[in-house]
C-alpha cells in the first residue's frame, strides 16, 4: 500500500540489512525501542553471531539494572533473523543498509531493496562516506533514499548524521529525524551531499595527518599520540584510534575517494587528506590494528584489546599545531560551502568523534592567523593540496576574526 504522507508513527517494522558490528547494533537499538526488526545477512553464521552478541549486550544492561529481564526478552523477541532479503523488506516501513563500504555492492543492494520493499518504505544507508544521491539514482524512489550514518557502537553513541540526496524529499528527512529521536539519538541533518560528510572527512584527516608525520620521520606513534592526548585533550591519539577501528577502514575510505575523483569529482572537492604510503604497507603486511594483533602498535593477540601505554612525558616530542590546523582547514571548507553549520559541526565533533571541544573552539584558542600561517608553511614544504588555507580562514585572519566572537 502506498502512503502519500508517511509519518514516523506509521513505522512498525524496520528491516536491517547486514548483521555485522554496526548492523546488529542498530537492530538492537530498534528492537529496544519497540520496533519489529528483520535482521538480514547472507551468512547464517553471521546472523547467529549477531544474535549472540545482542543477547550478551542486553544481558549486560540487565546486570547493570538499566533494563529488566522481561525487557531483554521482549527486545530479543522483536528481532527475526533471515538470509532472504526479499523476506526481510517485503513488509518493512523503513530499511537500513549497513554492509561493507563498497559503492558497487551498495548499489546492488539498493536495487534489490527497491524492487522488494513496499512503495511507501524509506531506504537508508549507514554509509560513512558515499553520497546518498549515488544510491538514490539506482532506485525508482530517489525521494525516499537517505543516508543515516550511525556511530560505533550504536547502542551507546548518541549521534546520527543524516545526509539527504539531491532528490530526497522533506518528508523523508523529517521521518528520519523523528525516527532517530524515537531511537534515543541526536540527529543532525547536513545541507549538501558530499563524500565523507562532516565526521568521516574529519576522522580520516585525524588519522592521516598523524600518519604523514610518521612517514616523514617527524615523530614516532607514541610521541604523536601523547601530544594529541595530553596537549589537545583527545581521549585517543590517531594511532591508538586507527588500531582500535582498523587501519584498513581508512584505506576503504581512500579507495572511495579515488573512485569518486574519477567518476563524480564534485563530491570530493575541498581539502581531502589522502593516506601516505605507510598505510598501504601496513595493510599489505596484514597489520590492520588490534583485530590482527599488530598495527601501529603490537597486541597480545588478534582481537585482544589492551590499551597502549602512552607516557605523558612524550608529549613534548611533537608539536600538534599543524595537526590541528589541518583539521580546522577541512572543517572551514565544510562550513564555507554550507555542508553544515558552525554549531552543528562542533556538536558532531564532540558527539560522534569524541573531541574534547568543537574544532572551531580549537581554532579560536590557537588563533586563525596562526593556523593560516602554519598551513601556508606546510603547503610550501610538502606541497599537498589539503594544506592550501581555505578562503574563509584567510579572510578571517586578515580581519582578525574568531569563529566565536
């Protein structure tokens, strides 16, 4: 049945496509909010593991007295695993795809979802980098396609970054915003469809600027992590974080940038920090981070979590001025081109990426003039385009302005 004016209250069933780390987390959140959930994956083993992990997560909430045993069982009863995509989406009101970050794969899945889902259903992607328009274009319902970027782990992280495509309707945006709120999240809608949106552009810059300094021999991982952690106040430095999330994840983002630069260059305009050769070298050696037992640091074994000891005295070995200036430059581009607002960007940095303060607050503390000077020096020394100071920063430096007056 087609619904001309869909409201969030009409959503009864959510189909979650992909049962990996993000997928099963999203399914858990939706079930706890009272929705019927079809959890689909091509692998029965992946579904069994997903249900096991959801059960473990809910049991921990029971132990902490955040939910009751009855609520746990009710949530588990809401989730129906299946390996059949058509079965999963045939009566769904809202569909969320969360598979491997591959544009060809996501296009294939969106075509299948579009073919099998009811006409009224909204199709969302949990992609962290791919423009919504490119997924909408392979469907017959571009007005009902949207990117709904969750953060890991979904049950704990509050932010949902929402990216409409060029043809996404206001109704779809509004329903996605209201659904996010019903799921207990803080939704922020971006204004322009670009690669990496705000958070992924900033996250990849965070990792790669540190990696370039390692490549150049400027400092060692512990020295850079110490400065970022103890001087700037971040919970983790770039190498700690890369090892935790997976060095190969950054490489996947790089590959998508490469593809879009050739096929849809308008989506990758502005400063985009690219990965240095050392990233590829680590991946080819199988050093993917904590999950492989070795990344920028060594661990007791594959998948064994152990926080790396970063002595505070090492912070004096590295000056993070250029590091933070690069991040400010990326954020300034996103602000100037109206991808998002100053306040929303700073909120996303804190909620989604764990920044101790907003990036524009960092900019004011360091001084915009100092940032422009630092970027110009880096551009002259290293030549990379992402060091070219954004016109907004140049204008503000010349006028002696701050982001927060």
